[in-house]
């Protein structure tokens, strides 16, 4: 039991939170492309992504795992994104720091989605049963390239003069 729920039910909740975070993250990236802050979507994205990490830490895990490493890294990056956005108001280099940390936070959520999909979705398991086969690697490398391009484009286009939150 986790928070009074079975592990299966808690997993469904965790996945739902993660999917909402990913959806909101892509809306926020779209806002960066159009040079708008989208304050509500941004707050929702950051909150849901941090909540994804927190719920991930609640699973019964024995020892330090790659999932815990990703969750810890993501949480630290999102704390920096929160500081850049809300405390530093994206002034000076804090705009770049925010864009990079927010995009990496979103990327890590998508990275885990792909990894979990190859582990849990029967159709995909056949193509990468150990997670080291070419289809899995191609999916992850392609995703990384897409996120590097998204980050580069967001850095070029997102220049808010003053963002009021």
C-alpha cells in the first residue's frame, strides 16, 4: 500500500500525473516559441512534474536505482527552474537557466515515459526486451535530438521583457 492505495492504483495515479505534466510541458514550450509566459500552464507544468518526481519516490524500491537518480536530478533542476522563474524573474542569464532546466525536466519525464513504455507495453517489449536493443536506443536518441532542437529554438524565441507571476 502507498498512501492508502494498492501499488497498482498508485501506479495509475503516478502515470496520470506524469502524462498531465508532459502535456502541460509541451504547451509551455509552445508558449516559449510564441514568446508568451503562459503563467498558469507554466505553474501547472512545474507543479505536476515535481509531483511526478515525488510520487515516483514513494514506490517501494530497495536501494538506489536509475529511476531514483533521474527523479533526484529532475527535482533539483526543477527547483532551479522555480528560482529562475519566480525569484529571479528570468532576468539576465536566469532566462537561459529557466529554459534549459524546464526543458531538461520535461525531457527527463519523456525519457522515463519511453523507457517505461518499452518495459510495460507488450507490443514494444518484443522490440527491446532488455532495453538495450536498437529500437529503444533509436527512440531515446531521437527524443534527445528533438529536445536539443526544442531547447535551442526556445532559447532563441523566448525573450520576455518582464514576466509577472
